[in-house]
């Protein structure tokens, strides 16, 4: 069983603040790391998929890094906006299963 | 391209009954995965089907079963419903089962067991 931990559990920030979250996972049998954003009343939506140690991905103000040797990934949001409010889920892939963490709930206050 | 379609959107059942949920993937996607979301829990993996074969299964009792048809549509069945089965059930599709391929999620079926 893959133990995926995300921290913090929730985060309240002011509009314009930059923030980051952590996803920790066992580094053995690792194939890929997915990040998803889940807005209230919508479906989870993929942000990034990373596979290689040292991978960095960027989409607008959001970026992510991956360290497969130590088993963690960071998600960064630069200059948070109210529309960034959502739950951010990471999901490492091991044994061809995507196992989701409990997520980090972000609330951006205007 | 139409997205992932799940039916029904809401469902109310009583304990002991059984239920069947349906998922139509994006056209061309041959993999369908099912997840359960309960309050306070992350998305719990139920199973994944690819080309009509179950490829992977999560840690759920045998009351939870699924199947996939030749057109890639998938159904999930839960027999002898329990109160704890009340949850949001999400399905997700992708073209293949490659580990670097992202999932596309449906809107989910909200199941309430009374």
C-alpha cells in the first residue's frame, strides 16, 4: 500500500501571496507523479504529470518540481488569485495504480 | 469532443439494495478507472479497466465489482449496500494505461444509502 502524504491539509492566503504545498510518497516502485486541481462543484482536472527526477513543470503561475530519490514533489503558486481556490491533489503512480493523497485545500481571500 | 459522462448524477438507495453506476469515457479512451470519495478521505482507488479487462483493483470488498464493454463504457456495481457506501463515485478515462498519461474525470455520481 502506497502511503501518500500532502501538507498542509489546508491553507488560507491573501490574494497576491505566493504559496507552496508538499506531496510525500515512498520512492520505491515509482513511475510517475500527477497533480490535479479540484474546484468545488467541478471535476478534478490534471495540472501536471512528471516522471523524471528533477523534472520541473510550469503552467502560468503554477509550477511543480519532483524529487524521486527522496520521494517528494512541491507545487508552487505565484501571486495567488481567488480563482486558485481549490483542493490540490497529488497522485504518485506505483504498480500502475494512481494513488491519491488527501489533498491540500487552498482558499485565497480577495 | 464530449467529456466523461457519468449517470446517474444522484442516487438514493436503502441498505441491502444493489446499485449500478455507469461511465462513458471520452471517445478513443480505452481505460476507465473508478474512485470513491468520502468526507475526510482522499480519492480511494476502486479498479481500472482497459480493453474490457480489469487491470488493477484497490482494497475494497467483493461487493464492489465492475465491468467494461467493447465500446469502452464501464459500469460499477455495489451489492448489499451499507451506510458506509454513501460517497461520491468518480470515474476517469484515458487513452491508454501509460503511467504518464493524465486522467480525465467525470462529474461523479453522488450515492446516498439510507
